[in-house]
C-alpha cells in the first residue's frame, strides 16, 4: 500500500489516465479539471464554500435554517453539526448545504447502526470534497473509513481530508492484499480505493456503506458491481444508505433508475422515502431555492449477503 504524501502524488500523476468505470457524465465534468498550485480547477461539487464577507455568511446561515429545523428530530444532530462547523472552519470555509446534508444523513444513520456495525469500516462511495469522510472521522474517531471514487475526485477527497485533519494517516490500496493490509493497520485512518479497483472492498468487512448523489451518475453495470462487492463482504450484516435521483439521463442517453438498481426482495428496508434534505439546492440571490430536475429518494437497507458469507 502507498501512504500519505506518496499516495497523493500517485493520484496526481494518474488523473489524466483513462478509467473504465467513468460515465459520460463525468467525462463532461472532468473536461477542464486540473490541479493548480495545491488547489483544483474545473470541479463543481458541493461541500466547500469559502468563508466570504460578513453579509454573505449571515445570508448563508439564514438559508440553512430549514435544514437545522429538520435536524431537531435526531438526538445527536447538534453534536454532529458542531463537528461539521469545525471541519468547515479548518478548511477555510463555512458550514454549507453540502456539509449540513451530511450532518443530517449521519444523524439518521446514528439511529440504525448497531454497536457491532459501528466497529467495522465505513465505506463511502463517491464522497464530495471528503465531506462525509471528514465528518465520520471527527464524530466517530475510532471508525476506519474507506473512500472509493474516480481518481480525480479521490484526489480532491484526500486533499481536503488532510486539510481537515493535519497529520491523519491515509493509504492508497490498489489490490486485495494492500486493501486488507490497510484495514488491519491500526496506524491507517483512511483507506483510498480508485473506482476501477472497487471490487476489492468486497474482500473486507463493511459495517455501513454510503452513497449520496453519485450512483445517479454511474453506468448501470458499475452500479451493479458496487452492489456485488457490498453483498460479498465477509460479515453477516451490512447497512447500505443510498440517496440518489429517482431517474436521470446521462449525456450519452443512458438512463439511470433508482428502482432498477440491483436491490433484492430479501433486502431489509429500514428507510424508504423522498429525502427531505435533498429536494432543492440554494442560491445566495433570489430565487433562493431551486428544485432539482427530479425527486431524490433515499433508502437505508440491510442488504442480503451472498450465502457463502452468512453466519
């Protein structure tokens, strides 16, 4: 496995290489992506909003009021919100819509994750700016985090996690052996996996897996491969939280349908509804709220495992 700065350098060198798992959506999004003096140009992902002037911060705070109200039904929302604010400040930004959504999601998961599952790695598929990973590391510091993403966004994730936690230990795992070594090493906090190698996550235990607003941008065969890896993980129970558009058409005409993901009748559904905190996005000028092109659904399921791994 490759550690820390060497992992960052390896990903930096690989961002221009072709990836088998990339969809037409991300081919369009990454056309102008590049790393520039330690920052990134040409990437549009919510999760890092610069601090700005006082008036701008007040306006931004006011726009998040409905989301803070949504959190009142969750016992640990205020604790996770404080973690989110601290992370944003360490990154030189403010708590924004991307972060407060992750706070709400983690607050929801907190109601369903057992102590046994909490001791196992948390897998985050397609994190944006390392936001959910940073929140988990801050709020649940003993939990190992595994990040899976396209190379360019994986690089962004790791750079911003390191901004959030200077001195944190990360490793880049390229095969099953390196992946298992990363999970077993007490000195490693974050294990990073490029999307083309995603099948290796099925060779280690998974307590909770999370995907937010990125499976809707994958080709169906890639989505199926993630489900296969989650079902193959060698522990009896894995929760999968999936929050995505009910339907979306990619630039090449591919239709991605939430209900046609490879769910199984045996999956135990715990939450299944329109996601309250993902139905619209914010603008700092009128109109302050704009709905997405279609509804966004979230589902939390205890997924049916492959027979060979069941207790």
